[in-house]
């Protein structure tokens, strides 16, 4: 992929968000739910609707729960089944990540899931950002057959991690796509282009006013009651601003 034709992947958590992203020229969709915890596997209904609607590739996040990336055998079985569901639905790729308890990439599980996902593309997600020794980790991910690495450069945002991202791109030397993600927006995209990246990942969400007019403030539905009446959707303005910049 030429630097003159960068790819913008938009992380979407609802069908409405998918429509907003596609409308302003997203090149690829990453489909998930529950962005507040970093994203979880979308429902079968959302998956089917998004793939039927989109004329661009849809990659599906496969993550059974929030929290760490060390999974039990039951969870690994669930992940494998969800990968097959995504494949059968017509997804272009899946997005997963696996770590060992000591913070290394779980090479065995990554290799197994890449094989299950084939011929779909396989993106190793930001579990990478909490692993130890990113340079060894990159080699492990490449050896497992992953096609893409989504990373913030082991910082909270890709702009903060841009120096490591640039080093990873140099080390990869075309063997895998290193895609910056987290905090990608119109203010940071220029500095991220300087890393040599050719694909970028953003969500660009805004809070939508809830349709609910009645609230029982004493009833808490989650550990964070502030989000109980919030609906987050992809902003066509935010995505469009980055897409326009990349098109210059």
C-alpha cells in the first residue's frame, strides 16, 4: 500500500456507527460492541447487518470479555467458535490478541486462531500494548502468520507512542502491517503519518443524547452509573476530517 493511498479503518460499536463511517469514506470497518472497555465481540445480529450493508471490508473484534488477555480453555473455545461465526457471515477478517500470564505473546494460541480464521485476515490487537518486550513480541506475531498489528505504541494514545510505532514499522520491513490506533484524529494524524504507517485505526465517537426521558437515578445498572444513560456513536465529522486529511 502506497503512502499516497492510506487506509482508514473505523472502529464501530453499532449499526448506526457503521452507517456514519461508511457515509464519509471509511476504507474498512472494525466491528465490536462496548467500546468503553476496549471493545467486545459484536452480536450475531449486528454482525450480519453490518456485512450485508457494507461494500467495504468488515473486520470483527473477537474478545469474549473485558479485562486481561489470558484466557481459560472455555474462553478460547468460545473465541474459536466466534471466529467461525464471523467467517461464515462473510467477514473479511478478525481481530484478536492473546497473552501468557507473564506478559508474552501467546504464540501457541495465536497460531491456532490464525489457522481457524484462514483465509480471513488476522489482526493482532492492542493486547500487544501491555506485553513485555515489544520487539520480540512483533517477531512472534509475524511468525504466527498475523497480517496486521493494531497498536498505540504501548502508550495510551498512538501519538504518545509514535516513536515505538515508527521503530516497529522499520523492524517489520513489510512483513506485517503496523497500524496505529487510539486517539487518532484530525489533530494527530499528521504526526502518525510521519511514522511510515499506511493504515490507521480510529473510532471518532461522540455521545448521542439518549432517547430516554425518564431515569431512576437510584437504580444502578453498571459499575459506572454515569454511562447508564449514554449512547456513544461514531461521528461522521471526526472520521470525515481524518479521511479528508489522508486524501490530500
